[in-house]
C-alpha cells in the first residue's frame, strides 16, 4: 500500500489520511498492519490519534504530530467544536427525509456492539446525530450525517434502530455483507480550528471508487 497516496492534509502539526475500508486504524487482535503504523513510518516520528474510525468504514482519520496539537484538538472535541460529516448508504428509506436522532447507547464488550435505547438505562450514553436524505438510486439511499456526539458504533447503531442499517453492516442488521467486509459508511468531512493559527479548516475525503458509491456520483 502506498501510504503517501492516502494523505489529504498535512503540515507541521497534523496529518490526515483517507483511510480505505477494512484497514484498521490501530493494532487489533488480528495483528494486521494498522494505519498508525504506516503513518509513523511515513512521518518518521510518533503520532497521536485524534479520533477513531471503525475498521470496515472508510474516510478521514487525523493524527497529531505535536503535544500542543493533541491538546487543542482534544479540547475542540470535548467542547463539540469539531464538525464531522459522514455519508452512509442504506437500503431502506427513512420515514422522514431529515431529522435528529437521540438514543442511549450501551456497549457490550462481549460482542463489541452498541445497542440503542429510546430511554436512558444503566451504563448507557446519550447519542445524538442529524441526518438528511441527499440521494436515491434504484436499490439504495444516501444519507448525510452530522455527528453531534461520538459514541461507539454510533451511526451504525442509531441508523439500525430506525430500520435503516448501513449496506454491508451485518453486525447491525443488514442482510448481506459486502465481499470485502467493508460497510458503506464514509467519514466525509472534518472541520476544526487549526491548533496554531486558529483558522477554520475543512478537509474532505473522496468517496471510494466502488460501484454503489459511484452510482451516487
């Protein structure tokens, strides 16, 4: 894999990649090479992960090169100043073409899965997102997601809870997996304040070159 071809943003403080689906961000029990390992080899230095992205999903993953950058971005996430937009392909059209979803997610360590509940229960965390329908083809619909909170498997769990599991996501109720074990969830845009200049930055990751994504053009 040519890690350099995945870079979509870099400077002395930060570096961001357009992660292919199925590439893990950090080392896991499979022992497969992780994005952070490849990125550190490329940068010839240690990097700090700013946010996570599920292995079967694609799109933006950003790392910090300096301690100041880590502190700045972590504070922005904590204060909900970071804008995160995702794209998701679903087979079932949502009942409303746009809306806000609020659930309470409880993570199971046993099967690495989060279950969405309508009301708060023990050990659950509040999860919020906005969605809107932005495209439809014969068999699938494209949703744009604005993430408000950042919970474990949040988008996957919440869309499943309204009867719209993501294409390929058998863990959350889609009937068939994709051949490459990917899911059609893409971290599309990331907006933040530059840790030094304080200027607003928005970076965008191109969609995977794949038939269904390409059909939405």
